[in-house]
């Protein structure tokens, strides 16, 4: 298998002068539902998507449950924001034209926007080996590589399409890892989710290419509630990537996604994220509220690996987790979270050990710059059944400047005496001596910061597919603009 | 006293250099001329200002220059950022080289090489060319090839750190190398290897200022000139014999000489 090229975005030094280079908006007609949330809106969304009755019922159950939770949005995270007016949000916004059958039918404005983003939608990318499912606001606009994947029996399509074409699979697994009542934002998502990706890897199949979804919020004041479901049958393998951007808007945008991974016996799912939602401006105006629930279920001998590089969003609230259900299952979490200006991130993971001899690894790197505040929050839970469980946790924080914050909140619950847990944590600062050392070898202060921060993240970037790692490194550089030098 | 041809312009010309660390005046008026092809040893007791001199020349921000002039190839460099001086060819081998966790040594070196080339209006070096050059330099200064694959100085022994400084010097090919107590903390074998590396890099095109407390390293790197720094001033200058005299008589002798002069 050749190394797939994932994104060909070229961040040149002149581009780096722009504050948020993905901040253009597309001038396409949107099909908007009225603002606000009600049972009618839930029914409208379901009807727009021609959903079966069971799915509408599931959404309504979630909506009614959410009404009960309404006053109980979680407040335990180390983030601050004014109350969100859930009646002032569009819950459904799709580009107006009907779903395109091929790239030729895709709105040229959308294609041009993807060009700016450097997303590999076009034919040339076939050589590179990436199948892309691009979600603008709520509907999937184009899915490439379908034929290649079909040969292997792999399903990779918008979840709205899967509801029509593979309702049995969706019904069986939707909500099986993140139930509709799981938490405030997941419940909201369950009621109003509009689209997202669906992946199914048949038994014994190793997916030959990296699958990728590119998410983008375009409509002002719209929420994005995508739902992703990945099922890896026994002894299968898939590597899945997601990228996210949003235009620069003065108001906050809500993004409440749910991702469910099902890794059956002996299978492996590798899930990589580059999250670059608009972080707000230098003074903290605007930006995406990124409240996301991601969880995977690992059966016997299965492995789930989350790798995330979080550089965007005004607020990130996200804990990609693994339930190590089967014996010998493995869970991994590799994370870089960078906050600059007024960004806030409360992110981490949960590793729930149920099976015997289950192993989990957590490596979290937080970088705080400007007036940013980064919190690692993680739970390692060893249930009584998890004899021989092992966890290794490493949390490192790096401070750039003297107005930022870094916090580490690890929770550990051990109910089996044979478990072994290790926890390492460090907090460091980019020192003046390190900077001078780099300068004395010819580097500018800015390049020196960048090199030191990249070095700090190296262990995480190594977990990413090569091109994605390059992209991640560029994202860090852009996100650090103004914080150094 | 000069052994080089008269009329050749000095590479480095220091006149009346004064510098402070915080409220403390450390350099109280340094005058020194260095020509290409020369090796100058700066010796002196602890606290005399010899490390400060090397660091001020490199532009370390911990010090404030309060007077004097430093011309490098005829250009006043005191107002220039440290990275500009570095790109012009001023190199400081650190007394305590810094660890840069996760930053691979070869990447660090390539960034330095490219910064210098771009400064000189050249293209960045291709990965292949750099790789070949680095291999050759690694062999030349007899450093463990694995060191360049590891993170810069991370977990290196004291000797490895100093050897890594010499490798960096070899790769960056400075016109003026400031060696700040490069011999400190080295055992005799490491001292020999480091000295061999420095001697190999010595040429008629470059100059070396070697800051040291001990005469020991001068057995391996023979200087053209030896200067004795005391209380922020150069109080004695001479040939290699001065180092031997110091070794025999100790720094107290210098103190007596200076005190007698007052």
C-alpha cells in the first residue's frame, strides 16, 4: 500500500500572515429550517431525510429526554461561556440543490471552497488513495472512491444514505455505544443529527485506503450535529481521518457531534482527527463551541486508537473514550491540544477496563499560549472483572508566555487488585535559554518556538498518517500566530 | 606581537566593550583584535567575565551592553539579533548545551544550515545533500552517528553534549567560533576528541576564541595568543607561554600584578 496523500494544503509563509486562512464563506443557497428546536423541527429533519419510523421515534425519545435535561447542561468542565440559547440556532441547514450523483453535479462554489481548503476531492486524488466524504453544514456533498471500496464490500457513505441503504446495520448499532440519553450534548445530537459518515468494514477485510471525512460549518448561526458510526467486523482494519474547519463568524457556532466506534473481535480502528474549527478572534469574539462525544467499544482482542490534534474552536469539550469490553482489548489515546488567545480546551479520555488483560495508553500533550486555558481531564477505570489490566498515562503541558493556563485532572478508579497503572505528568515552559540556543544556530524566535513545540508533540504526530502529520504541524504553526516572536 | 600579515583587516574588532548582567557591571572595557587564522585563548579566574564576553558577542539577551563597539567583518553587530549574528558566521559553543526534547538533532542542524544559506541568498539545502554532508561531518569529528537521530542533547552525557557542539560547529562552518569552557567537565579522552575536532576545523579562513579556566585544553589546541581577563578587563596578553606561566603561578599571581599596578 502506498502512503496516501491526505490533504495537499500548502501553507506558505505569506499565507501564515492571514489570521484564519480557512475563514472564507461560501455563497451558496441554503435550505434552512426555522430557528429553534421543537418536536416539529425533529419531525421535519427526519422527514427531509425520508427516515424510517423507528429512527424518528428514536429522535423523539432523545428530544423528550433532552427537554428534561434542559437546565442541566454540564458545568463541571473547566470552561466558561455565556448560556447558549438553543432556540436561536438553526438545526437544519443543507445546501439547497438535491444530492449530487457525481462531482460534476456538485455546486461549483462548494468545489471552489474545497479547492481553497485543499481537500482532495478530484480525480487526481484517486492516485493518492483517499476516499473523502465531505460534509458541508449538514448534508454530504460528495463521496469519492465508492467503487474501489465496494469491491471489498466496504461501505463508506453519509449516514443519511446508510439509513436508506443499510437500515438494519444502522438500527443495530446506532446508539449502541453512545445511547441517546448519554449526556446533554449527545442527547441533543441524537434528536437533531443531520448527517455524518457511516463506515462498515466486513469480516476479515483490511481497508486498503485511508477513509476521510471533511466537515465544514458554513451557515451563520447554524449548529452542526453530525453523527458518525464506524463498524469494524471481526478481524477487520480501518484507518479513518476527520478534518474540520468553519468560516470566521462574529457569533459563536455550536458543534455537538457524536462518534461511535464498534470494534468487534480481533478488529482494529484507528481514528485520527485534525480539529481546526474557527477559534474566535484575538479578543475572544466568535468561534465554535465544540462539544463532542466520541466513544468506542472494543470487543475481544480488538484495538481502538484515537489520535487527535485540537487547534481550533473557542471551546473544546471532548473526551474520546474506549470501553475495553473484551479480554485482551487495547485502547489508545494520543492527543495534542493547543490553545491560544482566549481559547479554552477541556479534553482528555476515558478508558473503561472491563475485560481481562486489557491495556490502555494515554499520551496527552497540552500547549497553552496567549491567554488560553487547557485542561486535561481523564478517567481510567478498572472494573472488578478486569484482572491483569494495565494503563500507562502521560500528561505533559507546555506553557508559552505568562498569561496562559494548564491544568491536569486525572481520575483513577481501580476495583481489581491485579491492575497496574502508571501515571506521569510534567509541566514545562519554553525557556529563554532554549530559545537563545536555537537563535544562536540561526533560527528566528518564531521558528525556534515552532521547532520546540513540534518536538514536544513529536510522539503524537508519529501516530498520524504521514501527510496528516505534516498538516498537523502546519496547523500548529498557524495557530500559534501572534503568540510568539 | 602579531604573527599574521600586517595590513590584513581584523575579522573581529572589540573596542571598549562594557556590559552588565542586571545591576552588575561585568565587562569594564574590553579591547581585542582577532584576525582570520588566529586562535585566541581567554583565561581568567571565576567571575572575571570571560564567559560573559563570549555570550555578549553572540548576543545573549541576559546581558546589557552599556558601551563600546564590536565590529565583525567591519560591521557593528551589537544591535543585531543573535540569529543574524549566527547567520553571519558567529558561533557559540555553549558551556551548558540545552536539551530540546523531541527535536531531532539533524532537524535542528538543517534549520541552522538553511537559515544561514537563505541569509546569504542561497537556496535551502536539499535533504539528500544535507544527509551526505552530515554523514561526512559526523565521521570527521568522530561522533556517534546515532546522536544526530536522537533529540538534541536529550539524555546526552556531558561529553556527548560537548561533542555535539563541535559537530554543530563543523556543520555550520562559522567564521568566528566562541568556545565557552568547552573543556569543562570533560575527561581526558573526551577532551582529546573535542580538541581534535576543533583543530580539524581550524583554518586560515576562520578564527577561534577559546574561553577556559584551565591551561589543560591548550595542550591540545595551541593558541596564537593568550589573554588574561581579570575583573572585566584584559590585564595581560601574550603568546602560549603566558598560559604556562599562569599554570605555574596560579591566578593569584595575576591579582598581585594588577593590585600592584593600582
